[in-house]
């Protein structure tokens, strides 16, 4: 493979990280909580699509819609049951709850589907594309990049030009003031979790299409790296999540290609540490001055 091939593959992987990171950054930006069970929502979405295609013989579009619906319902349920009672709790309490939810979903998947990895079906059925002499990229890579760009544009327009998007911005700025202005904070936060979970479902399909092995632990490492991407780009910033995800994917892929497969993860997290030392708020993050 040429450098350009590795670069495009890295952008594709980074696009998946960006979709997952958008879920993290939206929830943090609006609810001021970190949903560390987000990676396991991805795993559940993958298993729903897998079951719909393999066991129920549904078409790919219907299976994907089922996966999105399942993830949305799961995301809203997690918010209502686990996180809503903790909105005024300490970060440590939220972290412990998130870890507990994550382990619960992983063990539930282990009970239902077993520990053996499943071969994810080729539901996209895409052909490789030869862009130039010696430059061939997978159809999954091209589709992943295009879908991420479209979702990023639609999400930005939604946040900036819709009533719900305005409510999200208001809750993000000042939850109490937003409530006084007539914004339904509970509904707004639930919608935020629903959107983030829907993005997780899309990410699960794209991830499993490129790396077709599915297990109860499938979402764990991508979830951690996507959180890293969100922090990298500036937690709470939607464009930052996109930039952080793509940069993370490119760094990881080029590290595997030119340095070491075993050291690629260490290099990714090392770059994050350097960025946070130089700019603690991330690439596009803004310093928040708290009123006393």
C-alpha cells in the first residue's frame, strides 16, 4: 500500500471515531456528563443488525433501521435510569455508574450471544475503487468518509437552525436559565442521548463493515479512542470531535504502517498527552471561567 492508501484508510477509521466522539461531546456539552457506556451501545447496535440479518433474514436497510431504533431506545433508557438521578452528583459517582452500565451491557451480551466472536455479514456489498495507478481503496472507506461528512453537516445545521438545536445550546450554556425561559431540560437532554445513540448505531455498522468481527467487547476500544478523540478535538465541540476523530485515525493508521503495530495505541495516547500539555482544552475547546 502507498502512503496515500494508508492516509485514506486512516481518514476512514478516524471518521468512525468521529461519529462515536460526536455522541460523547454532545452529551458532555449539554448534560455535562461523560457517558462511558457509549462504546457498549455501539456493540449492542452491531448485534441487533447482526441478528436481524443472520437470524431474521431481513434486508440490510431494515436491519440498519432496527439497529438505530434499538440504540436510540437504549440510549434514552440509560439516561433516564442511570444518569438522570446523577445530574447533580459528583463526577466520581457518574464515572462509577457509567462503568457499571458498561459492564452490565457487556455481560448481558455475553449471556445472550456468548463470548465467541461472530463474523459480521457483508451488508453493504461494496466494491473496491481504483482511484489511480497503484491506489486502491475499499468501498467501505469511501462510504464511511462520505457518510461522516454528511452527518456532520446535517448535525451542524440541526444545532444552529432548529428549535430543538437552540434549546440544546441554551441548556449547554445555562441549564437553570434555559428552564426559566421555558425550555424542557429533561426532554432536551433525552433527545441529546437519542441523537448520540443513533450516531453510535451508524458507527457500529461502518465499523463492523470494515472490521467484520463482532463480540461483546467490540465497542470497548473504539469507545475509549473516540473519547480520546473528543478530548483531543475539544470536549463539547462538535467540529472538534470531527477533527479529533480524523486526526486520531490517521495517526493510528500511519503508526501501524510505518512504526509498529504494537506501539500504535501508545503513540496515539502519547500524542494526546502532548496536545493536552500544550493546549489543555483540546484543539477547538474553549476555556470556561466559572462564576464564584
